[in-house]
C-alpha cells in the first residue's frame, strides 16, 4: 500500500508560489512539516502534523526543485530512502505500508499557523481517536446548531436556497488560532487571543476571544456582518477583536482592508472595517466603553496608506489623475467617514462634525450635466472621456457609473434630491433594471458576468446589492418589492452553478437570507433595516439573548410579491424595522397581494 504526499499543488498553482517546504518523520506513524507560500497571503507559513493508523515500513522523498542555491554537505546521504527529513521548494514524500487485501489506511491531519508542535497538539486534542463517523457526526451537530438559528417554512427550492445560503454565510471568516489560543500575528510574532495582548478592554467581561482571519471586507461589511449581529453576535464581536488586534500588530497601524493568514493583501478599496465596528457598536454587539475600538477606527480614517486618501482629505474627492478608481474610492470613503462619525457620538462627540462633512464628499464627484458620478481631475475639472456603461472605465472598480452613482448608503434621501427628486430618480432606477448592457462593456472586468446581470443592474458583484431597496426613499416603495422578488427568483438556484457570481465569503448568500426574510441592511452603522418582500411563508429566529423573533406572511405566493401592510406585534410599520425591535423578540407579519 503506497501513500504519496505532494507539496507542489494548490489553488492558483503558479510557478514560484512555493517559497519553501519541509517534512520530517517523527516516528513510524507520524510526520510533520510546513509549507511557506507567496500568494494571496504574501508570507504564509502553514504547519501540519499527520498520523497514520498503522506504522509504515519504509518512506522516501523526492526534491523536484529546479535550482538549489546551496547544496551544502547533504550529498553524503541518500535522502531519497528512509532519511528523516527533507526541505526544498518542490518536494514529495511517499510511505509504504504492508496491508492485507481490502485493508484501508486511515490518516488524520491537523494544521497550525504557529508551529508543528501546535499542529500536533491540535491533532491530539480535536481528533484523539480513529472513529471517522463520530467526528463527522460531531461536525454535523455543530452545523445543525448554527443552521437551526433560523427555521423557515417555504417551498422545497426556497428551503434549499436558504439553507445553502446560511451554510455559505457561516464558512468565513475562519478561525485562525490553535487549541492553546496561540496565533501568528501580522508582526510575525506569536500572540495569545486574549484582551490583554492586543485589545486592552474586555468585551462584556470576557478575557479571551477567538481569533479570525479571511476578512473580505469590501464584500462582507454590506450584509454578512450585519447578519452576524442578529444570529451570531458573540462570533462577530470576536471578529472585531481580531480586526483590532490586526491594527495593533500591523506596521501600517491600521485596520484590515482584506486580511488573510496574518497578512494584509490590500485587495479592493475603502476602509470598511470601520463599517463592521460601527454597525456592531450601534447594535449593542460590542462594548460601548471600549475606546480602543474607536481609536483604531479613527486612526484608520486618517491613515494615508489608504490609496488616494491624502488627496481626498485635501480636495474633497480622489482625483483620477492621482489615483485610479477615483470615483469608487471617493464614494466609499464618504460612507466609511460617516461610520466613524457615528462612533464619535459614543467616544468623542467633538470630532464628529468634521467627519460628517467628509461624509458628504460624494457630492463633489457628481456631474449635474450628465446626471452621474464622474471622474474628476486634480485641477477640479471632470474627465472629458467618459462612458457611463463601461465597467472597465477609469474612475470605477468592478462596476460602471450607472451602478456606482447609486452608492450613497448613508444618505439615500440626499441622493434622490441630487439626481432630481422622485420624478427623475424613479425612472432612472427603472432604466437600470430594464436597459440592456452589452457584453462588450464588461468583457474585461473580473467578477462581472452575464449570469449576474438584470438589465444593467449587476447583482453578481457587491456594489449594487443595496440598489433594489432605494425605491423605499421614493413615492414608489412597491417597486422595491418587485425588484427584490425578481432577484430572489432569477439570481439564486439550488444547483452547482446556482449563484449569480462569486459568493465572496458569504456576502452574496447573506443578501439572500435577509431579502428572503423581508428586510435588508442598506446602511450598516445605522440601526435600521429596510423592508422588502419576503419569499418564505414563515421564519423563526432563535436569538442568542434567549428571545425569539417570528416573521409570518399572509397570502404568500409566487405572484403575490406586493406588501399591502407590515405589522410588528400588531402595530403597523412603515418601511423600516430597527435592530432592537428584532432583538427584543416578537412577531412581524407581511400581508401579501398580487396587486399593489
């Protein structure tokens, strides 16, 4: 029986990704090692420990590295057969077992961001035995507990979509520490996940936290972290503690942009960690006395490592001739500034006014002549060459101005007025969903495909996710109900290709969960959720505070997309429900109709 281990395979397996690899034989049934890679995380070392269910007779190694800088004096040994260790960029290992016919070899493996010793401790703590079914059942029980936090009644396809979305939403961010609470920090030092080595103020008397990584924040601040504030608030508080630990450890001294495995990879724009923190603060998820959270957010708002932020603070916008994707950056910085301003109300009220001024900088890139947000140059003029449909147009990232011009989540009322009031804004929104966006306008843009587009509305990428709910700020909120139900039906299917784009660490799925239940966080950092049109019959939310929030529908049906009335505990709601109203428990009822 022959088992081979290869270190040269992985996702995006380009030449040179493996910086160094190592494996050592501990005894005749245990091995350990590590792989250091330069990829999405530029400096990632992953340690492992592996145990076989029976001893191997022989083992061997192969080093396929094309060039060894230094060979040393290892040539005196035959490292290919029964040698105790090997290191190199491209190595393989093989193990030979004596087995009877039909006999199977079991393998168990654990990983660690810190050391081989920690990986071994993880292995023997989390998987001490060899009963695979027992481990599987334990995992299933944990997932069942999490998925049980929202119980719904719906047709079979909707049930499959909903619980697939919940599964997707709870995968990331990922735990990044060992059973002894050690993890590798961004300063390349080993830390323990407690509030005394990083975040100095405990969250509600807790001395420790679970350290997380895989923060795709440009995506997940929109709906995933707000979802956690409802169904997994303690977990979200731990994620925020992890972000603040990142701030403490990184040489840039700023909150994460896109953090992965003790590395900042700088993917995308904005500084949306502050949105996650502000949202958790106003919703009571984190301790309102923890000034260190605010200090991290405030410092990040002025850190000019954020691309274009220096010019943004000087000019009131990011100029396209100084920084690419300038309009997208201006709009997202304005929203992030608003989030930090909300935190100022708790910790430093005198600092709020300046950030509120910055939060209105979106007006500085609005071109009244074209009716769109438009790239502006450092001399104050708008860029002459400008295509409103092209998603690869200078000034924007992964989107066109049709979609990005509608990104003012913290002040949609001002957006409506800026674009001409109800009479102009509603037809403009209608056109977004009804017009045709030819393939040529997104052919060169990563993460935008035909499958994720309705008209010119791009649901397959995140900047547009709030747009269907903007009708709630007009005199035609019933159009929000139409659009939401259309997206739920067209963009989500229980098939291997059932999503309209990259799930982006749970954001695409979190949109579905919220919208299927009938409400959505258009503006994280605000306590309000906008009401839409649920596609389920009933939902029961089992909250961590012990209370239960029930969502019911009356006269639900595939064609009954309009909501004639929404009540909370018998009292009529307008277009919003607050976070506290949900967390206090109770019953919200949507009365559905086939006509408006």
